[in-house]
C-alpha cells in the first residue's frame, strides 16, 4: 500500500511538471523570458492530485526543479535529474517545500530589500545617491512583489531606472519584440553577478495588475486606449499629495510624479516599459507611467520617454 501511494505521488509530481511546462510554453509564446517560477495552484492547469504546497522552477533549457507535498509525501525533482523521487527525510509540508530550511517568510508587496546585484548579497550600505536614475551598481533599494510563503525565491523590482530613456523597439512594430529595451537591459546588468544577471527581466503588465488586485485587467485582451491607475484600479487619476500613493514604490523617480502621490521625482524619465506588447495595435506596448497608472504607448524611435527598470529573482536564503 505504501509503495502504491509513493507511486501515485510520483505520478502526480510528473503531472505538476507537465502543467508547468505547458504554462511556460504559453508564456514563452507571449514573450516572457525564462526562468519560470510557479508556486500557486492557480498558476497551473493541473489534472489529478493537486499539491497542497509546491515550488516549480523551469530554467532556460526547459529543465525543471520541483518540490511538492503530495499525498503526504515530499516529491522532488532536481535540475539535471530525469526522475521524480520521494524524499522520505522530509515529513512535513514546510520541510519539503523549503528543502528543510527555515525559508518560509512571505515578502509583502512593496517591502524593501537592500541588495547588491554585483556581489549577489544582502547589503546595509545603501545611500540615496544609489537610487538616482542610470545607477547600476552598489547597494540598491528593491521592492518585493507577488511573493508567496511557499516560494524559496522572491521577485524584486528596482526603485529606479538603470536606463532612463529608450525606445521599446525602433521599428515601431511590437511583433519584433523589445529590441532596444532588451539591449539596454542586457548592457545595464552586464557587470552583475551571474546568478542575478540570468534572472534580470522587465515586469509584465499583468504582474502590476496582480500587485494592485485588479482582477478585471488582462493585457492579453485589452485595447491600447485602456489604462488603470494603481491607487483605485480606475480610469481616472485620484487626488493625492506627495508621498500619499499606496503604490508610490512602483513609480518613484519619474518626472513630476509627486503630484500623483509618489515620494520623490526624477525628471530624466516619464516611466518605464513592461515586457508586454499591446494586442490591439502593433505600434503600442504597456508601460508604467509617472502618473501612477499602467497604460500603453507608441514603441517606435520617435517616442523615447520611458526606460528600463529591472526585475530580478533572489533566493530567500541570501536574505535571511
């Protein structure tokens, strides 16, 4: 009976991996960049037994790493290993999903993390000058977003632009993807630690909507004229004084943003690009505006008001 339960748990683990691979393939078609990380059952369309807790990572080679609590067993697959196994040394969800470590902290949206991407270490020597647009080095301020307790990693977005002004794609055709923005991002993170550099990307428009709880927004079927203000998830700007915006951390260090509730402005940029093209116009892509709203803008070389604000993925073990 025990062997049968273990076999069923291993089979369920393969189903989790298969569901993750299908989701990653879909995201890849939509333009998202690996590595992919999933730790919510709502992330995956799974059949059969669903884990109560799991973490699934898929790297650039589409290799998978899984830790899942299934049928009372710790189901594991490591990178480079073709088989799913049972780790009988882990006898609880928490032990299993975190690999037996104490990494169970959930970072709240907007929680500050001071991190040096060049040394891949938590840091304590941050100074405000490190937040000026175009700074790419030293101890910098990052903000966590869309984290979960079961995840061993956390996604963070920088508090300023590493390139303050660049076109999304000079061709003006978003089907050509983010040529200039991608080149700028790669250049900006070139001197960062390999573990950090390999995760660097732009935020997705739908990730911003998830931060604010805007369940009505989906960039995959929104027209270019649609927008929403982070503070109220509405079409019209709320009246806010400097520093009053709940989501000011998502648009600080942009031009005149203080009149929309941010804490500190920097006139060198109007905002920053997401990785998400518009679905209704080949000339538009979504960006985070200085006005505290997510909206779409022309991508071509005649409009270069927005820049690059990197997102990276950090192991929580480095932050404990």
